[in-house]
């Protein structure tokens, strides 16, 4: 199978090549004009948690723009009945909604949260870095490689086209020939490996590198959410890996796991949703932790019901593995299975409701300050409640026969994912931006971003509930005037463009902040947790000597007494961050090896595999940390 040459590629793809080249040239000019190459070189080779976290967020924002453009294309097509928007000829619509969903879930929401984990969690527990800095760099570059593999499909007119769930048998080679969905498989496999390695790193860091005296019940809630999320990742992502591996065998080697007399496409649904529904909580639990820390800080109160909040997070994570079949109420599992999964789904509303009330009680009688991070937290609460209520509606198996695969489900899903995860990510970025850059984003522009985004969000997705109840199925590219859903879709399209316009204020905010704003001190928010006890941006090895922690919100209580957080008597060795290009080289190797598999080029597969083995051997016998150890011994 050959890569299509330019003559076979539609004109819109050629235009995208030209536009990408022009953007690339502009970036190169800007880097040269302002002499940013040393900074780029520094970040490419870094293993420091703050810098890697910042890169996660930057790359996620780039993918957010790409996925957002897909969303605007979709809404433009659906703005009016029987529309013939130019980009949606043939299979283009299938490709656009597939790439939109996949990019937003795997390459936007996940890296935004992982980036914030990298930036904040080590500082919040008093650690100087993650336990395995080198592994952290490998995780990041695997994510970049996976995102690159998935998105390069667009430039070869071979974008995946079976939806972000890649349901069999449509995703098998029998029904979707060509390389399109191979990009999906290998992009997710490579990036998923990086996510699994990140989870291991976070778990070890939180268990082994907490400040002396910091018991688990002294940790802020964001590290708690990160810890439990990491356990979810370790269980859920290998299931996705297995499902994609079986799909690879069906597509490449003629097996019949999901098709044929011995296979069953329902097997794919089970495997995908055993991963897919815990993935929802993998995305929302860190946001819960972010909102908890922000609401506590800007209410000048400790979190109400700290222990119940931790237990609620744990119960949500546990129940997350017991509800996957509520995505499958209509496949014929039978009344017993449907009833069990309906009950477990409804039960999740209990710990979630506990958290909502705890946030409200945290603000009660507090000295609430309305700053941009707090605005996103306040906007989240009613938005997520709406998503939760529609989730309970969908949990009723009999009613789900009406809602299933309608735009009601689309609206519910976006109310939880955008109303929870994305609002949480925005809140976290505004909140911890001083720790990343040493500056606070402009408050006025932040408010414009919040209000335009929130109003646009509700205009976009609230009407979709009613469109779904009026019979509009999901994954359709057109509808008729007789369907009576024109006005609902038109309002939804207006809202989507309003959300897109809000991101222009983010771009202007970044420019204005870095050109016109002075650096801030280490504690611009009058924070409660340890990250605000160090400088902004956070330096390498900020806790030397490490702190001695004997209570929750130790930094806040030390400030109240007019003291500093006490230092531990016994020194603790810190993880050693080094500068290396090895993770970048590994990611490049995996990109080329994946291309070999995507296009069935055996020679490239073999060369790539040999290169990976050589990389592992070289890594096992070389370690840049030896030089650091030797210098310390000499010192």
C-alpha cells in the first residue's frame, strides 16, 4: 500500500499543507527574531517536572485548536437543514467527527490534566521532582509521538472515519479498508503507553516522595485525585491496549475476534467501555481535585469534609469500573444485566452529590474572592449538576432506549467533559500559571474568556438535549426541514462559534501578560498549600532542605503564625533531573515504526523494532545521572 501522492489528494488537503508550511515558517522566523532557540533547546532536552508539565499543556492547546476547528466544521454543516458545506463531501463528515472526538479525549483533555499534575503535584507534596524524571520525559514524548501519528493521517487524506469509539465491525478491514483506522490504532497505542508510564510515576512519587511528616491525610485533594486517577489508568488503559491489539490482528492477519462466525462485535464494545467509562472518571477526578484546592484557597477556608471528599473520590473511582454496560443497554444483554448496571450507574450520583455539597459548604461563611480561577470553579458547579442529572436519566435502562445514540447523549457527554474536565483545566491553568511562568494572567481578559466560553457552551449543548428528544440521531451530517429541529441546531452553532471566539481572548491574554506584565512573587493568591511557599516560576529543587509537615494546609498555618514551614532535620535525596535527547529519539523511532505498520512496510517495521531494541540496550548501559553522582561525591 502506497502513500498517496499530491495528485491523488483533494485540493483542501493541499491547501492545508501550504497553510501548515506557512505557519511553520512564521514560527521559525519568530523564534529566530526573538532568539528563542536556547529556550527551545532547553525544553526539548529537559526532564524537569515543571517544564514537562508546561509542554504537555502547550501541545494540548495546539490539539485543542485542531479539535475545535473540527467542531466548528461540524456545527457549520448542521447549522441549517440539507446543508452542503464544502468540506463534507463523501466521507469527510465521518472523518471530522472521528478526529474531533479522538483528539479532544486523548490529546486534549488527558494532556491538559497530566500537564497540571506535573506542574503542581510534586510541589504540593513537598517533592523536588517526580520519582522518575527520565521516565517522565519518555512519557511526554510518547504522547507527542502518538498525537503526531494520529494527526498526520489528515495530511495523507486518510483520517480515521469510524468514530472515536471505533466500533466493530465497522472498524475492521472488511468494512473500512485502507490505512485510515490504522492511524487511530497506532496513535492511541503509542500515546497510551506514555499515559501508563505517567501513572506509575505519579503513584511512586506520591507514596515515596512526600515531605517528611506528610501523612496521606495531610495531602491536598489534587494529589489525592491524581493518586486515585493513576490507579484507574493502570487498570483501564491496558484494556484499551488489548482491544486495539486484537483489532490490529483482525485488520492485519485475518483473525476473527470481532467479526465472522467465531467473533462478535459486542466483544469490542465490552472491551472498549471497560476502558471507556473509567476514562470518564480518569478525566473528571483530577478536575475535582483542582476545584477543591481552588475553592478552598479563594474561600480562605479549609475544604469542608476533607475525609468524606477523599472517600467520595475513591468510591467514584471504584464504581467507575462497575458501570460500563450502561453504554450497551440496547445490545440485548437482558433485563438482569441492564438492571445491575442501571443501579451502579445511579449510585455514582451519591458520592458526586457529596462533593457538590462539600464545595458549597466550603464557600459558606468563607471570605470568597472572585478571581478568574474561582469563576471557572463557580461556573463548573451548576454545569456539572446538569450533566449529572441527565446522566441519571440515561441510567434508566428503559428510558435509554429513547435516548440512546441521540443528540441527548451528545449533550450529556459534553456537559460532563467540557463542564467538568475542560473548565477544570482552564481553572488550573489560570491558578498555577504563576508556577509555570512567574506571571499572573490578566484578570479582565480572563473574565471575558470565562463568560464567553460559558455562555457559548450552554448555547451550544443545552439545545442538543431537546434536539435529541425530538429524534435527532448522533453521527448524522444532515437533516430535513420537516424534522423541526432547525432552530435548535442554529442556536447550537451560534454557541459553538461563541466558544471559539472566547479562545481569542486567551491568545491575547498570553501575549499581553508576557509583554506587559511584571513577574509576581511566590504566593500571588494567598495560597494554603506548599507550592505557594516557593518562588514563581518554581525553581529546580525548590525544597532544599525539605519541609517538615505535621498537618493539612501546613503553609497556611505557618503564615497565620508569621513563620515559615519548618524544615526537616534529615536530608532526603532528590530525584536527579538531567538533560537528554534520548526520549525524543525514541519517539521518532516509534513514529517511523508505526508508519511501517500503518502502510504494511515490513522493512520499516523490522528496522524500527531493531532501533527500539538498540535504544533499550544503550539506555541500560548509559545513565547521565552517573556524572551528577560523581560530582556530588567529589563535592
